[in-house]
């Protein structure tokens, strides 16, 4: 995916690179799009796990912890993340991540007993998820010129006031 546009990748390309025969590939996948979907689902599951495992407590540093986990994952899986986040054929991937972030925002508000969601809270959640996604995409597209620590610091500076709007009564 770093060398070719996704629609140009064939099962033969994959099996030649992986030193497998095509029958083995087709035993597990119907086509290359099935393989892409599996890669996306694994990454989405990992991001969802990070969100679920991070305790979201009032007056805590949960934002830093979560941003750190996400930056660690991206840094450790740069090639995969670059392919998934920057692949125009992985739109479903970024949409799924956006939905996970929005749902988590709804859960946090509900746990904190904040008023029912309004149109404004929908817009704030959308802004948070799309802004975070945009930052990650740019970081990956530029070859991660900011260190992980710099990216975490910048993200936290931007997101903290927005999280306060959403999660503080």
C-alpha cells in the first residue's frame, strides 16, 4: 500500500511478497478488499480497547494518558497507520474511529450526569473527533516530523479546552 494505489494491488502482489501461494490467500480472503477490511477492523478494535481501558475521571489526567496510548500505537505501527489513515479507500476506517470517539464522548457525559445531548454537544464531539483525525493524518503524511512527546503536548494543548466544554457541567 506504500508502493501502489490500493485498487492496483492484486492477490498475486500480496502472495509473492509474503511467499505464499494464492490458494492460501483465497482460503482466508475473497479478495484484497477483505484483507484491507480485516486490517482496519484490527486497528479499530485496538483504538476502541485503548478508549475502554483508560479511566475517564473528573479532575484527572485521563486526556494525557489516552493521547499517550494513541501516539504510542501510531508510532509503533507507523507503516500500518500510514496506510490506513492515508489510504483514500479506507474511508470506512476513519469513519469507524470517529464514531468510536463520539460514542465514548456520549458515555462520559451520561456517566457525569450532564444534560441531555444538544445539537451543540454533537458539534463539539464531531469537532474533537475530526480534529484529532486530521492531526493524526497530517502527522503521518509528513513523516511524523514532531516527536511523539511534541505531538502529545500539542494535542493536549488543543484538546483540553475543548474537552472541558464537553465534559464539565
